[in-house]
C-alpha cells in the first residue's frame, strides 16, 4: 500500500461533489478542471437527514412510513432467501418486496419445503407474506441466462430473470436481432428494445476516506464506495471497471488514496488499499454533509434506494426493477440490479461509477445502509445531469448497480466498516 503524501497533515474537507457513471460510468477528462479550492483545516463531519422528495407512492402518508414497511419486508426476505439457499435453492424462484404491495410475495416452483413453510408461518407474525406458484425456479432461469449470453457474438446487452418465475427479460440494441437470438430459448423470454447499458467525486477528500468522493485512476474519474475490511486490511470499495490491480487512485488534487489491491470485473467490484471510515457523503441541494453507515441491505424487486456520486450528488426515489441482471458491456457483468428513478430525472451519470447505493435508516435518517455501488446507465434513458458537473457528461434515469452480494462473492470474507 502506498502511503498518502502529507499523511500527518490535518484532514481536508471535500469542497465539491461530482459523479459520472458514464459510458463506462467513468468520467474522462473532467477531474483536472474540477479540482477543489484550497483545503479547509479540518475535515467536515456534519451530518444531516436524507430527505426523499415528492409524495410517497402507494398511498403512504410519508416516505418514512413507506421505508419502515420496506425495512420489515426486506428483513423477512433476507431470512427466506437465506433459508432457500440452505435448502439448495430447489424450487425457489424469487421475491418481490415492493412496499406499495404491503406484503412480501415469494414465488416457488412446486411444493415448499417444511423448513420454508415453518419460517413463513413465523414471519407472518411480522409482515404479510404470500407464497405463490412459479413456472420455473431461479436455478433453471439462471442456467438459461448463462447459455444465451455465452453464445459467440451475442447481441444481448442485458438479461434478467423475472421474479415471479415466469421467464426471462432480455434487451439489445436491435429488437429483431434480439428476438432472433432468443427464439430458441428453453423458457419464455420477453424482449425489450433499445436498452444499451454503459459503464458510468466529492472532490477533495482526505484520510480516513469516505464513500461518495471523487478519485482518478488510469480509466478516468470515478467515485469511492463504502469502507470495508478484507484480509484484516482497510480498503475502499468501488466499481471494478474503474481501474486494475496495481493502479494508483488519487483524489482530484493529486493526493494519493491508495493502490488497487483486488479487482473483479465480472462482478464489477474493486478494492483500493486505503484507510477508510464508515461514512458517506450526501447532499441536499448545495448543502453537503456526511452520514454514518450502519449495515448492509439486500436488494429485491420493488424496494427503494438512493445513490450518492461525486458528480451527480445524492438522488433518491429510485426503485429496483430487476435483480440478478447480466450485462454485456463488451464483457459480461453478472448479478447486477436494475433500478429506475420513477420521475425520470437523473439517477446517476458518468463519474458516479463506484459510488454508494444506499438505503436510509428509518429509525434515524442521519444513517444509511449499504446496498451496493453504481455500475452502469442505460444511455437510451438520458436526462439532464444533476449535481456538480452538469455538462459534458451523460446521465440517465435507468441505472444498474453491483449489490452487496456481488461484493461478498468477489471478495469472500469482506466485511463492511461501520461508522
């Protein structure tokens, strides 16, 4: 690990936000022009609640009321999905945890095992749960996804299982070509047209490094994710496509953060060797603040998340649409999550790659859970950028992120650093 220059100097506050999730969700050629002004003598640790804008969907009186329901549903979903995995996954198709439904929907092919029946009965004392029949199991759908995407010259750009177990949904730049490619599929495939996923800093952070800050490496400008520990060493999580093992990551002022020590492009996660703290940057308009990270959060269809990138700033009202999505960006990225900003304003953009995807803690909205890191955008859903760099980059309302489950698969034994 390279030691940051002036490591004994008092930490510095980030002066500007900026994020780009670009056509690699990486911002190229923006970092130098946006370098921060002279550093403040003390790193700012002010905190503030993250507020969701607009009316809450589903008839909820407030976003907090919705998120309280979501938290209960996701906790139950975590227990059921973990139990299904222990059973070998046979029959399990998927879960929809949309709080607007006010119930957890579990899809299963065939009869549910006694252990699952018992667990569902127990959890029904906490949340409403429906167990519904599925035509295909998740395992069957995943096998067919793998077969379709590994064809030489595949035109498929995105493919995911439907959580009700009814089949797959695939996309490609050409509707007819995609339909032709999936015509021999062994399960039903719904084809979407025009989805073209493309890979996507607060500007002057200092040790211990926070999430949502800007950094530059050989690939361009990206955002830092959450602080983690792996192999007993402090690391900073980010997106795998941002750099390679051995590359040096520096903030926009040139201060070295550290060297990339581990990289998994297939799951789009990397680790920078650096001292890091369990906090992330967020903002409300021009007001910047930081929030304590208190744990991890699973990703399920229907749940709501926020993003925080160094270029776009903090954006919320983003709902998960698909999980276990395989992207073809010139190589395959598996296990991602597709989410959409429901008002069709910016979710993330170029430069936001690697930045936090977070869920607000309903018991204390000054705190967040880690859901994953920004991976890609659908450039076919381009909208005006928000945040600190609003021109010269591409932003979109449909985005993809690498969930926490990808991080643990990429780096077994990794743990989140709590604030």
